[in-house]
C-alpha cells in the first residue's frame, strides 16, 4: 500500500471517531436535558357584574335603571379593564334588564343571571366583546323571585339563589324537581323565614352554604347536598350574624382549608355592623367553629382602609387573595363602589390590604352597584 493511501485511511478513521464521539455526546445531552414543553399558562381575570346589588339593610344602592348594568373583566395581573363583555343598557337587552351575577360555564362562555321586569332569565354569554348571547333558562316557575347568584355544583349542575329559596338546574339548564331545591321554611335549626337569600356557595362534597338577610333570621347556614325537603336533618348547622343590625351580604368557601368566610353589612361604622368573619367547618361532623373576625370597619382609621356596605366578594386560592366590592364611603346612600384586593393568611386568619393607596380597581361609571365577582380564564 502506498504511503499516501495510508494517510488517507488514517484521516478517515480520525474523522469517523470524532463524529461518533460527538453523536454520543449529543445523545447524553439529550437524555439529561428535560424536554422543552410549550408554556400553556393562560391569563386569568376577575369578572365583574355591575347590576342591582345588596349592601345591607339600611344602605340605599342603585336600581335596575341607575346601575351600570355591565359585565366586564379585569386583568388579575394589572387591575386594568381587559374587556367589556356585555352591556345590558342596549340591545339585545330589554328595558329594565340588570345583570346580577356572572360565572364561568366553560372556557369560552359565561352564565349571567338577569333580573328583569320583562322576564328573569339565565343567559349564556360568550367571553368576547359584543358576544353572542343565548337563553340558558327562562323557567318562570323556578326564576320566580329576585335573582341573586349562580354557582356551579360538583355534579356539573347549577344552583340559582333567589330571595325566596335556591333552585337547582342541570348542566343543560333544566330545572331539577318541581319545587325549590332549598325552600324558605327550613325548620327549627335554619329558621322558618328564609325569604331574603342573598347568595350561596358549595364545597367539594356538594354541601350548600347560604346567607339569609332578614331581620328575624340574619344568619348563614349549611344544607345537605340533596337540598332541603322538609326534614330538620337537612339543615346541618347555622351561625347568626354578629350583630342584630348586621346582615350577611357575601360568602365564600375556602376548599383547601375548609373555612367559610362571610361578609356582613349594616348602616353605620360601629362594631360588627360592617365586618368579615371566618369560620372553620368540619366536613365530616358538620361542626362550625366560633367565628374569627378578620375585619371591622369601626377600626378603619388604624387599619388604613374602609370596607363598608360590601356587595360582593371572591377568593383566589392561587395566591390567597380576597377581592371585595365596597362602597367608597360610609354614607348610607351609596354613590359608588370600588374593588379592594386583600391578602388572607388562612393559618393565622389575618387580612391585609395589598395596595398602600389606591384600590385594586377604582370607582367609575362602570362600578355603580357591583353585584358579583368571579375569577376565571
């Protein structure tokens, strides 16, 4: 063999060995480097409904014709308005329509409860500017009293709170049963006069937590997941308002820690009239603890912020944030609302305001009677 050919063979062997080494190095790198996945994080929003609302007996709020009557959403990251979704001051709405609650039905749609002199209804509204809107239910028998809130149940149904009871609907908008799922006369424990049910929530086992704002029965209670069918055993427990002149106006359930948070409202800045309490709930025994007060408007000068005439509240378990719709002053004639963002420590049961000066969302033409708050995509 000639020397030149030998050199060529040696060069080829060297190149081949280098290539193999590089391939092995690439394989090792591939096996130790985690695969790159697409970031599927989606923005989350605070959905706001500004229709007729309740801020405690003795406080005068807006009517269906003077409320903002809007459904819109705010960025949770910035507190800025992202989109106005529905305006019930113009077509296809009817005169007298006022949205009182909006919740997420699915990733693309909301369900909106509409209080109306021309016919109460639940609408399916797309999450879009000037969206399509369809009737989810207009059952006159079920929607027979002033609508207050909608909540989704663990079995994918819906509970509609109204002043005279709570109705249940299927995922397709069909009424469950021929009478109210939770009526107004709830026996000796929950009381016989539950004719001003302002709201309700459920926990993962389906138990129903409701608030009733009536002078003779201003309290919150727990009902079995099967509703109330006339048996005292269906009422699992109650807690009265901390003051005879304070009324429950908003309720949330903190699933991760089994706590019930209730806001109360009255018409003065005195102890326990405008306050927020937290109660531990044992989902096995149904025991309710003595409430722990985490806010009282009588101390607003020292706490540095005022929560008065609360009309809506929602909790974000992602970062333990509590969003509260509150009147901007302590005047019993409410002139507007703003939204405060607070941080809640479920272990210590303490509440602190996130901002040092301005609310999370300040008052304006779109906050005249904030009737519901909900967090969703």
